[in-house]
C-alpha cells in the first residue's frame, strides 16, 4: 500500500517526527512553516499542529520547507503541541486552541 502525499508538497502526508538528542539538539520533520523564533522560543507549524520549542541559546541549524525538515541546537527545556497558532500584537506566535500536551520539562 503506497503512502499518500501531502497536497502541494513532495513529501508523504503524516510524516511528522520529533527527535531530541541530549536536550541539546532537536530535529523535526513534517514542518510546514516557522511561525516565530528567537533564542528562547521557536513555534513551528507541523503536520500534527503547532509545536512550541522552549529553551535558551536556541539556534536554527537547518530549515528546508520543501522537504519539511528543521533542526535546532541549544539548551532545550520543553516542547508542547497545540492545535493552532495565532498572531499576537508583537507579531510572535502564540498557542491557540486546546490539546496542549507537554513532552518533557
């Protein structure tokens, strides 16, 4: 049985994956766009909803939206999923909706 492709992209639908290594490196697949970022918070829109990564000294190492891949390095202290991202007055992404699940603290 073949995998279906996500509309408008060359990657399979549902290809989201989060890999955290020693809380210092994180790679994500299934990334649709980067909603906001700074050295403490990164908000990604993924195939599985909005993903917020929190930490310190966060630096984006790799971003390829055609392939849906993203990598960050720094001290990662948390990750949370939500169902959507809204824009605040500051222009930075903010969690919206329910279903927020903490992965670790």
